[in-house]
C-alpha cells in the first residue's frame, strides 16, 4: 500500500465527508449555519461593511452576547473579517469574506423563502395544532 502525503489524506477525507455520519465535521458547520443570527448577520453585511453598533441596531432582538458570539464564530470560520481602527472610542468594522459572500447568496434565498412563506407555515401550524 503506497504512502500518502498529508495533502492526499486531506483530499481523500474531503471526498469522504458525509453529513449523515455522526462523526462528520460538516455537522458542526451545519449546526452553525442553522442559527438565525448567522443568517441575519450575513444579510446585513451583504449590504456593506458594518460597525458592531450598526449591526446591533439593524438586527432587532439580538442580544449583545449573541451578536458578539455570532460574529466571533463567523470570524473563526472565515466568513467575516473584523477590522479594529484605533480611534477614541475604538472603531470595529465587520465585512464578509469571499467565503462569507459565497454563503450569503444561499442564505439570502432561505431568508427570502421564509419571508415569502411564513403565512403558509402559520396556517399549517394552526391546522396541525387544532388536530392535536
């Protein structure tokens, strides 16, 4: 059996990713992507770079803790960049990376679908609940 380089092992593992398997690392990513705050941050940053305070005002209902946690996770995952400008007070700007922009288009469709079909979903929920 020939020896594989590290790059070859990574390529083979990548071909074997299967989110239906419990140990697949893509599951952690799917968990992150299913978070509503990620979707809303992506949508807000699609309109351009934003300061933390602008994001907090634009995304109604997000707590400071959740916004901070979401932005940190997205930065760690390579979807967002954080730029600190040494002003008084310090200015922090967030922007989508190329990776974030590639995901934003997909999540924009999910957001648009949710907004377009919420009435249908509410009717289905009411019908379901009335049968229970």
